[in-house]
């Protein structure tokens, strides 16, 4: 049985087509397009016509891929941008009319739960640390939000979603090129303020602050990009990302390089894919602040996340 999962994010849209068997799946095809669906959303509250057109074009392309592989079911999940845009319904209707794809917009908490399913699959299928989730803080830094999941052996995961996204922070503060000292300070203060509030409201971060989980695990574009930059990848290789370790020292070095670089200079950095040069610094600062706040010296990196979690969820529901 062939299933397809689509992750419609604030910065990029990602497709995974997988062949499923008893309790497992094998990737047949994966791709992503940087469409910046959430461009200017933080300022206007709406998806722009250009952003919707770019994203619709990507989904038309993905629909053709899905038909080519004869997938029996597709699950398309909308996250932060579609949660927050006042005209999200217009985009969703256009996509349905042009492609037949029905988009389900989920809460940040449900996004975190699906992400955890994807990370679990990576741990099981890709030979990563088998016991990593016995005591872990899992973070997913996206374009529009950051999800936190605290796991402990024998307990239900605690999930929390914060309005901390690399795209939104970039648009609010990182307008100069290169980013100035005042903007950097503002980004750091915004991150710290959101973490302060989250630790007061719960449920995940008060636990993380009070009794720190042993393992930090990171997934999604910001963190996998930092891992690729740390390894100076000229071509992104998921197999080298999954299970790799990203140290606090490496993050600090990358942040320093980014601070000193213009967008044009960042585009020449190994491991930094085109389209991320303007948002990688805010995302890296979120990562840096989390590692510093909760005293983590290193992070286990998972290339698998929400997209793979969508497939696992489809497989579970069908069986």
C-alpha cells in the first residue's frame, strides 16, 4: 500500500510518498519546495496572493507525483501559517479545487504529537539511540512556531507550541543586511520572553525547566540545516543527518559566522540551502537560547519529523 504525506509549513512544503507494510514504511520519494507561504503574515494577518500562488504551484506538482505513484491515500497537514491566516480558507479551497487535495489544519499541540511519531520512527528504523526518548526534550523549530515535547519512560508525552518561528522573527527584527546588534538583541529578548511565559503556563516547559530531560532531540528545517552546515555538506544527505550530534559549540560558531555575513555571503556557505539565508540566523538563535537555558551541550538530530509522523498516523488509522 502506498501512502502520501504533505507538510504545509510557513517556509516550505514537503512531500513524502511511502510504501507501507505491517507497522512500518519505506520511503519511495521525498521532496520539498520553499514557497514562504507565511511571508508577511505576521504583519498583515493574511496569506499574500504571491505566497498562495507559489504554494499552490508546489502542490499541483506534488499532486502529479502522488498520482504517478498511485498512492491510495494522501494526508496534507497545514501548520502555523494556515492556523493564523484570516484567509486560509481561500487557499485551502483553491488547493482542493485545483488538485483534489484536502488540507487539514491542526493545532500546535497535534503538530507536536505527529512530529514525535516521526522522530520515534527515526529512532526505531534508522538505528539511532534506541533509548533516547526515555527522557527527552524534543524541539521542532519551524517558520511560524516552535513545538516542544517532553517524554519520559512510562508517561504520556507533554506537548507545547510557542509562537516562535524563524520566518516571523526574521520579518520583525532581521531587516538589515547583515543583521545589526540591536536586531540581534531584540531577537534574543523575544525568544527569552516567550520561553519565560511558556514556563509559567505549561505543560511541557515547566517540566523541562524543573527537572531537565537527559536527551535533547531536534528536528525540522532550522536544526537539520545547522547540522548540514556543521558537516559542511555540499549536497544534503538525510542519512548523515539522522542520528548526528550537533554540539552547543558548533551552534555558537555557526551563529557567529551568520552574524558576520550578509545574505549574499550566507548563500555561499556549505550546508545552507537557497531560500534559508534570511531566516537561518533567527532559527539558530532560538536553538542557541534553548540549549543555553536548559544547559544542553549537545543535541541528537532527526531528519524525520512531522512529514514522517503523518505517514505513521495514516498507517495506524488504516490498520
